[in-house]
């Protein structure tokens, strides 16, 4: 945890949260553990380069612990804004050094490790099934393509413990049976998950980029250390958020944080709605225009819910058969590998259904939102609605302000005033209220 999480990272956490919500919706008990990497993640997957935490500490002139705590707090704030349920346990790698040393020792006793000049490595040549998750062809890998060889015996061997080049210079280093140093990135996940979930557990999630290296190495060391297969029953991986056809990145653009999107007038839950519109295993193409469309749909949804709250005169007698059909449709879609786009379609069909009363529509919508996490239950009937035209004017005025077209911004403000809308400009974006 060495920098702010961008929206590409956060798509994975929205997916994780959706999975958790579906399990809870189905009545399962969920014990959710999330690791915090605050040491050992090097700038290269080749087990080379600088520790990202140490690097950030040097750049910002703070301690590694201060860096970790600052960005973890920002991350947790993003969780709240996106209505992501926090895990039962947050566990930091630096709080579990002993557990990691013990696991490396277990691998050493089983003769799956060897020592080089810079650390202790896992010997993948002794594991015939290494790379099964990623369908990895070990023989086909070229040295230097995935990792530099150095003193490694195999291209796929990976660091369990790295030695400090000059003990005393690093902020984070510990004594161990092999010398002063720090754990590799992969070992932390196995050691901490086994502490809190046992030596076998049900589900492991992550981004699809973790399949070929990080998750493959986790499986190798865990199934070897614990002697249990499978280590994890189900692996679920989320696809990338893309920008202009490629994985979202600094060099390609589109790399926003939630706070940066808020400054452009986007609500955090509009981004959540945007994520729900594409299956988690499919790439999601990001653009501000696409996000604007998602926000428009989300605002429409909130207005529909508010209309249901205000529709006290509705005397429709609900069709119990139709209610059951819609519930069954919704359950089918959320349990079909978390098919959120189709589940959202079921919600919209519910809101248009003429055979169900406003009261029952509201009850079902709120129930379905236990999965979506869009805070529909928190909407209050006293909240005012605005028409699409007014919403468009507010967006146009905000665009004019960003373009420094003050004359147009003032003109739109006057139009809104005539419609009974007062605009207040805040650091978080425009706020409106009725006269």
C-alpha cells in the first residue's frame, strides 16, 4: 500500500464486494480476509528492483510505516464512498513476519528451497504441476522475458526471503534463520490466509494479471507447505478496466482516483453502477462519457425509487405469481457467475412492471440492492427530484466552469434560477436545492 488506488484497482474490489454480497444474499456466512502489502513487493516481478514501500518512503520523506498507514486510510475511505463492505480482517504483512518465516522453514524442511547470494528461493523444478492455474508452459518461457535468471535454477523460481544488501539501510528488515532481510511478496498471502482461514479455504479472488505469477506462486508454496490439494477450492479473477483498448495505465491516460472523479462531478456510486454494467470477467472500457452515461442511469434509478416512496395513492394489487417470477429471475442471474448486467435488467423490469404495487416494487428493489450496494434504502422520500433537463443544465454549467466560460455558466445559472433551482459551488462539485 504505497500509493492511492486508481479506478482500475478499485474495479477488482467492487467485483470482490459483489461476490461477498451475493454470498450473504444467499444466506452464507462469510469470513473475509484482506492482506495489506506493506513490505516485499519489488518494482520487478523478476524478484529484482527496489521495494515499492521503501521507494515511496524515500520520495515522500516519510517512514515506510507512515506511507502504509496513510494510503491504507485513503483506501478505506474509498471503500466507504463506493459502499464496499470492509473485510472481517485486515492483515498487514509486517505484522506477520514470524508466520512467513515459519512457512519458509516448512518449505525448507521439505527441501523445496535453495539459497542464492540475494535470498532464499522456491525450487519450482520439484513441483511437476507448477503453473496449472495459468496453464503455464515452463519449458517455453524465455529467460529475461518473465524474469532474469541470475543464480536461479529455473526461470519460474521465486523469492521467499530477500537479503538486505547492506543491513541497516532499509527501514524494514528482520532477522531470520537465513540472515537479515525481508519476505518476498508471494509468501505473505499464503502465510496470512492460512492463519485466519486455515490451510484450505473456499475462495481466492484478484485481478487477472495475478494469475501467471502471483497466484501461481501462492499455490505452489501453499500446497507444498501444507501438503493439501487443492489449497483453494475456487479462484475468481476480475478482468481489466481498459482505456482506448488497453489496460488502464498512467502512460495511456484514464488513470483516475475516486477523488479526482468527484472533482469532475461524478458520484462514487455512479462508478460502482458503471462497474455493475459489465460482467466481471470481461474487460470494461472506460471513458468519461461512458461514466457520464452510467451516472445518468443511476440518477434515473434513484428517481424511480423516490417515486415509489411518494406513490402513496397506488392501489395496485400485486400479482404474487409475478413477484415470485421476478425474484426467481434475479436469483438466477446473480447466481450465474455474478451476472450483474442481467441482474440490473431484472431490477429495471421490476420498476416497469404494472402488475406489482409501488410498495412491493420498493420492497423488492431494496432487497435486490443488498447485492448491488447502491444505497437505495438510504434514499428518503423528502429528497427532491430533478428532471433530466435540469440535470443536463447542471452538467452543462459545470462543463462551462471547467472551460472557464463564465458567461455561459452565468447564463445557465440564471436559467436554473428561473426553474426554481439554486446552485451552490463546492470543492466536491455543484450542489443544488429548490427555492
